[in-house]
């Protein structure tokens, strides 16, 4: 759901200039939830969750690209620096899985840290 929420928030310009902070908060909250729900294959599960978050975010921004550009005029400057012949909306769509994977790996590392910190030490008897 975080990908959907952030997708719509970005489309309507609600994340301008603070998007990185929102993603950091989402990453920490997701990592905390993952560390409480599961104790196995945490990094892989986090990476897959991050992939889905990135894809959902990208699909929403792709589908509502005109609204996204109207509400985020500074983004067009960033697209003009990309030397690809792709239309900007396709750059968003193709970059989504990769950014999702990076986000998922970040979340996985944070989840592993949460587990390590909150793990109870059992005294040797």
C-alpha cells in the first residue's frame, strides 16, 4: 500500500522537496513490520516487497503522467538531462523496478538491524 500511497502523493505534488524523507520513513516502518512478522529470509522478503512498492509507485505515476508533470514541474528538468530517446513516462515506468529493488534492499538491511537489536539474549545455562 505504501507504493500506491506514494504514487498518488507524488502525482498530486504532495511530496515535492520532501520525497526522500517520506521514503526513509516508509522504509523504516516497513523494515520494522517485517522484523516483527518474520525471522526467516528477511532480506529476500524485504527486497521483493520493495520491488512491489516501486512497481506500484511507477505504474501510478506512468498512468497519471500528465497530472504528475503538472504538479511536479521541476521533474521535467531532470528528464531533460537523461540522454535517452524514451519518452519521460517510460523512463519512470522502466526505472520503477530498479528503484524498488534498491528500496527493498535498504529496507532489508534496516529489518536485519532491527532484528539484531531487538533479539533477546538467552543466558547459557
